[in-house]
């Protein structure tokens, strides 16, 4: 009986042995190792034979943990056909069609184009849809636990330090934040203060209705209404559950890249790839939504929307050394956001 040469690995050591592989008509795969009289027998139904990719070697995974590396793909396929003794199944015919397409540059280019289209479509529409579903079924208690864990980790990494803001000042701002939460329908809004010399003037929202405000931002503000504008922006993130949506979208993209590449370590590089440039639009969309939330809050409370633009301009100047191009930034351009605030203020003056 004709055999196909292969390299045999026993799954316990790195030693490679020359061997021959045969498939019998009754569905038994036989591996005969050179220099050894005994043979290894396996049921074909228990052997995993991967699909062909051009003419690269295939690695047959055997049920006892051993592996056979076969380079003669044509010989292996012919042996399988003879052993089966019947027309190939639909799955096998489809596999061969893919191999023929994969063996030409036109087929490879078409496959690459289809893959790129699928990844783009998922990034553009699929990931946001998945995130919407995930956020909808995530209970607030679970979201609060995630937020608490993140908040506990930041001081450990030296990102945040204990606030040096006077207690009376903290209480004053917390009272304002609680009133804002009640007005906007956010239950148990939790405003936390920290010092962050390395981070500088900043504010951010965490899952679970938590907003962090740095001492440096309070010092940067020239008017309490500017702090209110920043708080309203972060409350907009809380209301939209933007952090959870962002986590869900990033995770779903990692999963789809893993499915296409078959390697989680390679898929992790997608955070630096073209899909991440598209995903940055998610963040910019969230920022625009939070800005709109803040502007509407300021208008309802007779606070000029330009307060938001003023503090944003000062924040940009404070972080001027970051050097991040606008098309890579997770936020819209500051001038664009200031223009939106000015337009809202002009609308008040025009009576619209």
C-alpha cells in the first residue's frame, strides 16, 4: 500500500522522526516510523487534518497528542480520496475550491479584499451593535464593581495620589455634582478627587457612576462654571455608559481578529492597526455626545456654553506637549468643540 512521507513528533519531546503515513479503505490511519517495527493506528474520525493553504505543510493532529507534518499535500489528498472510495463530500469540495483560489494571486487578492471588507464592516457597524447588546444586559452592580476595581488600580500604578484639595471645597463640589446627578437622572453619582501631577489637569468617568476630578483641573479653572461644564461632560459619559461601551467594542474587535488570524497574540496587534484608526471614531463620537449633554445642561441652568470651550482651550494648552495628531486623537479637535459651544451661545442670543 502506497504511503505518504511525513515527519513524526510524539508530542512529548522535540525529536523528529521520519515516517510514512497510510490510510486504509476502512478508515484507519497508519503511521510507520522508520526503524521501528510497531506501527501507530488511529481512527480517521479522530484525526484532525487541517485545510490546505496553498502548498504549505499540513500538521495532522493525532488523538494521542502526536503530530505528523506532511509536505506532500497532493499525495495526502489522493490517498484520502482512494480510502473513502466515493465522491468527495460538499465540505471537501468547498475546501478544494478554496485551495484553488488560494493558489493564484487573483484568488489571494480576492480573499484579502473579502477579509478586509468583513473586518471593516464589523468595526464600523458590528462592534457598536455588540457593545449595545452587552451594555444592555450588564447589571449596574457588575458595572460598579468594574469601576471600583479600576479606581483601586490607578493609585497602585502611580497615576493618582491622595487629593490635597480642602475638604470644604470637595464637599462644595460634591454637592453640585449630586444636584447635577439628580437633575440628569443619574442615581448615586460619585465624585472622587485625586492629585495627579503626572496626569495633570484632567477629569474622567469610570463604570458605575463614578467621576474623577484632579486637583490640577480645579486649580486650572478660572471660574466654578468651568468646573461645572467639565463635570457635566463627564456625567454625559456616565449617562451614555461610554466606558462600558468602549470596553465591549474593543473586546469584540479583538475576538473577531483572533477568529480571522487564529492567533490571539497577533490579534492583539489590531489595537495598533487600521481598525483601531476606525475605532477612534467611537471615542470621538462619545466625546461629541458628552459635549452635547454638557451644553444642554449648561443651557438649562443659564450658564454660558462657552464655559466649556474656555476650559477645553486651557486644557489643550496644559497638554500641548502630547504631540498627538488630531486624526489619531480619541477626542474631536478642541477648536471644533469650542465652535460647538460658541454656536450654542449664539443660538441663545438669536433666540433660537
